[in-house]
C-alpha cells in the first residue's frame, strides 16, 4: 500500500496497526502515521520497497526521505532493528518511542541527535520488554488479567504487551521481578532437564521376549561367541529369549503446587521481589509438568489467593499484593492443604512451598503436619534471613536464603527438583 516514499505490504500495515490498537490504514492517513508505517516496516522486516518517483507523495516525499536518510546513517538504529526483526510488538513499541522523541522538522544535526536519543531509549524499552516477556510469560496483563479469584486467565496478547510495557515504565519493582524471574526460570529449566525419569524399574520375574535391554546375562553371552551367535539371533527374531520382567508403581497425576508468600511488613522491598520471582519460576515448573498452581499471599490472614490451571495465566494483580501486617503460618498452611485436598483425581504427590522471613505461633503445626502426611504433601520452607528452626514445626524440608540478588545453589537444587 502506498505510504509516502515506500510501498508497505498490507500485512505489515495490519500488524502495525493491530499491535498499537490503531485504526486500519487508509490512503488519506496523516503524514506522521504514514511515516510510522514505513518505520515499522524498516524495523520489522528490514526489506523496504521504494515507490517509483512519480508515485511518491509530492508534498511530503522530501520530508520523509530526509528522516529515512538520517536513520540509515545511525548504527544505533541498526542495532534496534536487529532486536525488533520479526517481532511485531517490539517493532510497534520502538516506532512509538521514536516518534515521541523525534524532532522531524529540526535541522539535520538536531534531527540526528533526536533520532539517536530516541533509538537509545527504544533499545532500553525493548530489552526490558523482552526480559519481562521471558520472566512473566505466564502472567496476564491488561483486560484479560482478571481479578485474581482463580479463573483461567488468558496469556499475553497485543493489548497485554502494551499494558506490560506501560507497567514496566512505571514500576521498577516489576522490572526487577521480571529480571530475577527470567534468571530463576532458566535455572529451573536446567534442573528439569537434568532429572532422571523413572518408569518400570523393579525386577519382578523372568519372561520370554526380545528386549535387548532386559536380556539375562546367559542370553547376552550367546551373542558374544561365534558358534552361538546365530542361535541367539534366531531366538531374538522369534522373541524367544529369557529376559527380566520389570514393573513399577502406577503413575498418577501430580497434585497442586502451592506457593505461600509472606506479605508481612518485614518482607517489603527486596525480599518480596525475590519471593515473587521464585513464585513465577515455580509457576513455570508447574506449567511444564501440567500441574495446577496456587499462589497464596498471607500476613495474619490469607489476603490473596489465585489458582492457575495448566495452560492458564496468573493475573497481574497477584504480583502487586501489598506487604504489611503480621504473620500467621498456621492459616496459610491450612488453606494450602484445603486446596490440595479439594483437587480432583488421583494424585501422586503435592507440594507446598512456604517463603517467609519470620515465624509465628506453632500451636497447630503438629496437626497440620499430620494432615499433610495423610495427603502425601511435602512442605518446603524457604527462610529469608531467619533461623531454620522457626519453620521446622510446619516443614519437612527447610532451606535458607540470604542474598536477594541471586539464588544459592542449595536453594535452587531443592526448589527446582520439586516433583522430580
């Protein structure tokens, strides 16, 4: 479709306008909007199609050509284009940022300076967005985010990406959660890939068959000696070899993974950010294992609850629960066990992860531990700068963390092997 000096494919126009929630492209669009379409095409595909001189806009062709010429001479724009290539939302956000900063009618030197500044700002925004999309890919932003009452939320769409980009500009806390969550999710993914998967691995009898991995030693010996090799091959062909019969426990579905984050006043700041990032990494693990996931935020009560089913997304409101008040661990463990007990189907295992920097009265802890044992629930405690003994009344396993800028190896080994 004819813009100012370029012929931009209608599909690119559709993608650009949809990503920015703009009206469909028209032949009589304003010159600034047409320029935005051309810049989007340059960032998104890198493949521009100049119109013949006679088809270019006679009034605005010189103005647009001057801007494109300035852009093409800037290495920072080329680096930005590499970040955006083939990415609709990133390209649209970059265009929006450039237009906001661009001094399009200024002298050439000033035009280049404004373009250089705009591209640098857009690069930062895109880097933060890409990091956030990795760290927050199971979080719903925008109208689809819902109200946090356990519904099946939709994943991020164009509107959600725009909402997320806006939130990132406004919230340093969200940027840090996304950064840490992305790092922790990569650690979790590595741990999952390193797990040894067990199936039927208990020898219960000897049977007839042709599974090389289960042949008895005497059958393998026949394969070694030349005089008996043909006999062994015939037995294999006829499935008449002696082999071990293996059996294993019935594989049941995994129960819910419940993460309880302390939202008392002492958790505010770095501790709360770290705990939220850990919760997102555990949500990623639950999604990979097709387990339901529950996030409980608590102080003296359970002040927020969200249940995410496999394929669902966590409403953004779950990341912005205020940290204030006291601490009551009994109540949140009780609620976590309720969620697990109410889960449908036969369950192989379920887990509760408690993240806190303090303790509380443990008068009901023994009863809760007994109930967890009956349900086959393992309770993990993550103590942030707290004596592990304060969490032992409720927890089967207690681990400690002190550095809120990273995750200690022992903590990662324990948390991200949950369910393995």
